[in-house]
C-alpha cells in the first residue's frame, strides 16, 4: 500500500497538530476566502495569503489594524469586535491565533459569529490559551498582590478546558475534528526583566489600580516568586498551555448518523 504522505501529514484532522504551524492545520487552498479573527498586526493573515487564499483580517484594535495595513497593504483588514462582526458573504474558513482567549465577554457569541460567517462545511481552526495556561505566572501575581495588601488583580483572559471549549463548539453548530491541549513552554521575548516585563505587555490592566510607588517592588516580588519555576539558565520561559482545535460548520438542520 502507498500512503499519500503529504495528504496524510497535513489533511484536516490528521495533521500532527502539536508543534506544527497552525497554518498547516488550516491548510488554506488557493482561491479560498478566509477570515483571520483577532489578526493583530497581520502576520498570520500574511501566512494564509501566501498559500493563495484571499484573507480578511478582523481585529477590535484600531492601532493593530493600522499597523496591519501598513505592514501588509495588499491584504484586507477591518476593525470589528469578534462578538458581533457580520459579513456580507460566506467564508470557507475562519482562523484565529492567540486571540480567542482575549475575547472574554461571551465566548458563545464569538462562536456564533464565526458560524454565521462560514458556509456549511466551512472550517474553524484556532489556537488559544487553554486551562492551566500561565498558571505559575498567575499564582506569582496573585501571591505578590496579596503580599502587598492589594486585592487580587483582574485578569483579562479566558482559558477554557478542552471539554468546555468542545462543548461550546458543538452547541454552536460545529463538528470538532481535532482538539489538543498541550504544554508549550515558550521563551519570554517581551524584555529582559522576565515576568515583570511579561505583565507590563500582557496584563497592563492589572497594574492600573496599583499605586505608582508600589509597581516596581510588586513586579520584583512577582519575579522572585516566579523565578524558581520559570527562570532557566538560558532565560525566562512562559508556562504556556495551548488549546488547538479544528472544527467544521455542520450543514444546516443536520443531525448525527450512527
Ligand atoms: C495576542 S494578539 C494576537 C494577534 C495575532 N493573531 C497574532 O497571532 O499575532 C490578540 C489580538 O486579539 C485582538 N482582540 C482581543 N479581543 C478582541 C475582540 N473582542 N474582537 C476582535 N479582536 C480582539 C487584540 O486586539 C489583539 O490584536
């Protein structure tokens, strides 16, 4: 028997998702219309476009979209909220990298908007922080805030378990083809000062209520608390845990056949 190796490796649902580029799981085809939801400055949208698909990048941040347009003038971008965006045409796929865990207001509303924008059979492929993401970082933050007599920091993320997110996708009219929940320790590239720099970039809201004179000692305490778990000889590592999924929009009115 001859295996079609390329297809086996990359075809939807069979790709070895862990560690492979998300774009390979999406597997964009020339001529497909694909949304990059929470596109940021458009790097992932550009990867999708390189495979010949027509991409629309959507992001709620005007600053991100301005930068995306400047960096990738040949691509289409729009400012919109993932909880309520609408499209005038059907898309073949919606992809999202490192963005769905920021869309905390109503994850079901985001899934409903994605469903609405896809043709039946269209793909929804994404990667987000999963349950346990940044657990060491978060415990270090919460402990430091307590030590300084501050109330617990407001954290801006939603890190669902695989079971929870699969349930939401199924309830939302999708068939889940692949779902992976994997540890992905990653070098912190945000700055030399470890967890402190990471918080300034990814959780600046948590610092908003902190008296200015406490910010530096508070962040230093976070570093002290997080260092045993997250500082390596080669540098700081974030304890990322990722949820990666690929789902297909069910045909309208379809039911499972056993
Ligand atoms: C960490 S960035 C990821 C950007 C990009 N996908 C990437 O891979 O580099 C998260 C992005 O999600 C966007 N975002 C967060 N909440 C959003 C929402 N409700 N609607 C649309 N975009 C949102 C942010 O503006 C930000 O650009």
